[in-house]
């Protein structure tokens, strides 16, 4: 595979995307640096920022905007301490995706303010209506983007803990230092399985995406029918219904 970030960039095989995210935060952040994190988001995003000494700044999104983050929301929350934007599209848990034009606006925003972008693209193959936009492929993104991806979703290798980070060589070199002295390496058996998946797994991926595309309409239709408003996810494999109609709190509903 050719790394989309830079000709001088490297791949670093990590123990899942979570380790890649941890490495990225540890390398990028100084104490007190801020990371803009669109919400709702994956449960590990905020803790990884905080464990690295940074401050996670939530950027709220909702069903009214298809859970997509906008530059206008970022502008109101960006301070002189803002170091990076942490993106996760297609999204866990909302199933949201970002169109190319909207993602380019985010890249331009980060470039103009000298910020990095950390892009978790673990669900890149699970897109049902729009194309997936690799952030690092957009103009102005290559020199400031850390791309995180892995094999657990597209190739059903959850638990094998095989993923990778791709970034400019200057960043990857520092991530490699932390990786080498904490994890040593990702499991070799998992790496061999990942190579096999890349070589011969495409038909299985396509079949899985086709099935998920049908299932999402079934489950979302059912949720809406019983009164739990739910937007149709355009990526990943999550349905994210609203429980406001029940009058219950989240804990009571569960």
C-alpha cells in the first residue's frame, strides 16, 4: 500500500487503532494543549487526550446536521492552545460520514491555524451512500495529518489487535520511539493474517458491506416505527436513536 500522507511518510503497525491514537496524542501534545473532539465520539478519544496531558474540547453535533462537525462550531471553540482536531468518520457511534467539500473546509481551517489532524478511519470500508474521503489525500492535509486505520472492522479481525498509523516521517519517527519502548511490536500472527486479508479478503468485505447496508435500513426503520427517532447511518455499523420521546433519562431507559 502507498501511504497517502507523504512520499517520505512511513507506516507504523500498531496494537489496534487505540494504541495508534495513544501514540499520536503522546507525541503531539504538551501539557495543556487542546484537542477539538466532535461529539458524540468513541469512548477512548477524550481519555487518550487527557492521559497525554492535553485537554479535550467537545464540539457538539446532532441529528439536525447529520452529526457532522462544521467550521463554524470549531471557530467558536478554538483558542491559542488548540493543537489538533481529532476526527472519526465514519463515526462510532452515530454512523455519520463527511462529504469531501465539508472535510476540505476542516483541512483548510486546520492549515490556517497551524493545527494537526488526527483521523481515525477504521470504518473507511463501511460506507453505504457516499465515498469515503481519506483526510490525508486532500490538498493541504498531507503535512499535518496522522491517519489511523486497522483490520478489525472491514476484515472482521476484532481482537487480533492489528492496525497502522501513517503520517509524515518526522511524526512517525517519534511515535516509533514510544511504541518500541512500550509495546515492542504488534502480534506477528495478526500481522500475517492481515496480509492474507489484504491479498484475498476483498470479496468477503464486499459481501459484508452489502449485508450491513440492508440491515441498517431494517433496524432504523424498526426504531422509527416504535417512536425512537433515528437517522439513517451512512457509514460504520451503528444505529443512534433518540430516546427523547420516552421522557426517560439515559440510565432509566437502559
